[in-house]
C-alpha cells in the first residue's frame, strides 16, 4: 500500500473479533474508532485511542501531535478537532515501538530519530498475527531529528533530547513553557527498567535530572506522572552503584498495566484499552523457566517480565526504594568494554 497525502484510515474490519475495555467499563470492538481527550495545560491535551497515549501541543500557527497510538480511525482528524482554527500536519515520534507508530501515514510528515526509521512499522501482538489482513503505509515523508534540535512553535519551543534507555533512537521533547517533558516510554512513574547497565542508566537519569528545573510533569506513553520520579530513580540507581545491588529481590510482583475486568464477552477476547497485549507470552515465560514469576503476576505476562527473556541479561532483580521501583541485572551493574544487547 502506497502512501498518499490525506489518506483515509485503513480497513480495520479484521480486528472486529477483539474487544477493548476502557477504564469506565466501555467495551467495543478493536475495529471501532475511539478517542478521548483530556486537557493538561494551556494548549496541551492528552489523547487516548489504543496503544500508548498521544499528546497534542498547540503553537502560534499550528498543532503538532507527539506519537499516534495504534487505534482505529483517524487520530489526526480527532486531534485537529481540539483546535480547529490551527492546522495539524506534523507528528513527532518518540520511538519505534508499534503502540506509538502505525498511524503515521495519516500525517503529511513524521519527525523521528534516524534509528527509529528501520523499525517504525514492525507489528506487534494481533497486528503481527494478522499482517496479511491489515497493513499500514510506511513510505510517508520523514524528517530526522537529533539531540539539540528545536521544534519552534512560536509561543513554545520543543527541545529535542536523544536519551536512549527503553529503545534505540528514543527522543524526548522538553516544553519549558508548560513545564512538561514528553518522554515516550523512557520515563514514567511506575518503574524504571535498566536494560543496558545500571551505570548507563544512571548517566541517562543524570541528564534528565540536570534539566529538572525546567519541568514538573512527565507526559509518558503510559500516562502523566510527577517529575519527582526522576529524582527518585537517580537516588535509587546511585544507591545500587554504591554497593547495594544485592538488595534487589529476584522474584517479584512486577508493575503491570491495567487489565480488563473480564477476559471474554460473547466468545470474544477482551483487553484493556491502551495496555499492551502480552497475554500470549505467559507460556513462553513459563517454558523458559519463569513460572514462579508469572504466578506472582497472577498468571499474566507483562513488559517487566519480558526483560527475563533477554539472552545476556541474567540475575534479574527489582529494588523498591524511595517510593519507586528499579529493575536491573546483577550482571549489568557496570559498563563493559564490549557492547551488550541492544535495547528493545
């Protein structure tokens, strides 16, 4: 399928047998468009569709969207309706994961890091299973961003940071006007996941902490959080590096996104809206020897448990301290001369 300007949404009918439940109990087919906006600050909205949250930012003459989720329908059209007097044609991508990316074709141009480009439309979960039934154009116009770039919207500027922890090519956008750091999945208020080394993670968090005087909130893929978590992660990672790595527990109940209140309706599977669909990986984890960990999570897989499947990440631990939790590997405390596995 070739991209063209002003494309209409692709056909989602193959997803009609999957149901999605929002936090209010509204259940509807995955193929049915759903959008909800919440104002966060003057000229800033959070938008829920499916996949991770999107954020709309208003400038003097235009709107921009940060991430596009993976929900049905036309998210560009909905976001445009929040401020009809100003055009919306650009989307900014924080990283390459599919719960942020597939709706890029609805925009005139998508801004991203060059490392994001190769995997920008790599499907996940049901989309991977039905790749022969639903595909999304990925040949839309692209502009590459790098550390230090600025998206100048007149009344506000979005400063571009390239700090990679969760995913290669991850970007964050600092809005000093609204005192918000739009951080994708790199930072949130639920857990910090150190996948390269604790030393590497500490340096990353130190960079975000150096800018703490400029933002009070984290607008992340999974929601809005108080930026105090950056300080807590900094202190906890520092504590681990100071010789306390053994204090993390090996088997732990991980942070898990909201799950649907029912698992099935009318013979159709029901998932929670926005949350990743990792249920199919529970048996994979059990087969790999992590039955105890899956049991602690009520028999479910989740993002935090997927780190256990990293081949060279062993001796997995979680440390709860300073009102936060940090996941890390005992064999990845300090940087090594040889590069470790890429972040996912």
